[in-house]
C-alpha cells in the first residue's frame, strides 16, 4: 500500500476558530495547530500573489518533520500566460517559495487551469518540458482535455492528472497518470451546502483504498466554509485508518 495524506486547501479561515483553533490562539499559531491534526496542506495563496520568502520560511519552521506543502501555481502563469512562455514567470514564482523548495516539505505544484481554456496539446507539451524538477499536477476544467492523448502526455512527463470533484465540472476524469495522484474535493454533491455526506466520504474512501495499491494519494478538501473541510478530512482519515 502506498501512503495517503489528507488535508485542507489552506488553513487561514476565521470560521475554523472554535472548530480547529481554540479561542485565544492567535492567527500566527494557526498553522502550527493545523499541523498537529493534518500532515499536509494545499497553499491557495500562492495562486493569487507571489509569496514572501520570509513568510514561506516561517511555514517551514512552524510545521513538524514530515509535513508536506502542495502549492498552487500562480494564476499569472495559468490564467494570463495560459501556460505559454513560462520561463521568467516560473523563475519569479520559484524564488518566492524558495524556502520550502529547499526543504524536505516540498510537495507538488498544482496547476489549475481556467474553465475556458480548451485543449491545446502543443502548449501543454511545451509547458511540461519547461517545468522545474519535482512533482507537478494539472487540474483541467474544460471537457476537451479529458482524452487518452492528454493522459499519455502527462504520464510521459511524470505529471499527475488532478482528480477533482465539483458539481460544475462533472466530466473531470479519475485517471492515474503516474505513481502518485492528487485529489481536490471542492464541493459535496449530497451534503448540505457543499458538505460531503457520510455516504460520499465512504465512497471516496473505497476509491482511495483501490488507488493506493498503485499510487501515493494526496487529498485536499476545499469546502472550507462552516468548517466542512476540517470535518470531512478528519472523517475520511478515520475511514481509511479502518
């Protein structure tokens, strides 16, 4: 069996106070508290703006050995450059996250593409060839990308297809393209207001149990409102522990 890590997409949410963060614990200690419960996190803030290397160094310091950061690629690279001419932009992005890159806590870079970005094999192939060493995964949100040729292209470069779950994009495939995979669970289908129901979590636990026979699995819950992500991640973890 390959490893499974379960966490959330981010940690800095006010409505987690009282759920994950005890009253009176300042925001500067939230990541440390988060890392007592989960062994990985997906960093969303790096999608919206370049990180401060000093802040990134604090992330590394505040988390225990064995903790893992998955970081979203900059939207400048995915939504504005749209994977084209990435060289200078990638250099700036990596300089901003250098403290975690240099640590043993550096996980995959998550490339989330816009929903109006249609399949372009040449653009993807050039982007994959230009990426720095390390793990990279791609979340496609246009139906045209979900084809065997794209899975083969990702596989050839050791990149993972993000297995994503959201009612807006029901066509997103559940394919393993390398010896690891990343799940982004955005929004439950049958629970209240985006919460994952007990039945849905049981179904995901069964899928993950099958996938981990062939691949390491990283799971991130993105339904952060009302503390759903925290509750769902804990519940899924208990199921897989059984």
